[in-house]
């Protein structure tokens, strides 16, 4: 199976958690310190670290460290590619998998 399906599934799985989806929504307004996110959810640092690791591994967010703080932001370019690819999957296109299958038969 093509790698893009695995990559797409990883993103969808990461944002299928309501808390992580809300974090993505929060980051849509701009970069945030981990401490701000942690306070919003009233969660422990290890819990936040786990959720952020899932989002980082999926390519959804980026992180940068400044002194003792970690700042997170959305990986906008990657998310635009993701939403574009997802949109194409929901609509027939000339290079759609269904056209390729018909041509092989």
C-alpha cells in the first residue's frame, strides 16, 4: 500500500483524540508555550508530553525550545498538503485510484 495512506492514517489517528484536536485548534491562533496548553487542560506534564509527541510524530506540530520552555506551533505547510490530499480522496480526479483500477481490468 502507498506510503501516503499510512501517513494520512497517522494524522487522522492523532487528531481523533478530542484533547489533541482541541490543542490543534488552540495552535491555529499561533505558537503557544507548553505551560499554557498544560494549564488549559489542567493535566500533568507527562500527559501533555505524550499528546504533543503524538502530534509531533504525525507531523502536525513543530516544537522549539527556548530556555526551559517548549513552544509549539502548527506545521501549516504539512497540514495544507494533508487537507488537499484528503479533499482529493473524497472526490474523483483524473489520477484517482478508481480510474487506475478500471484501466488495469
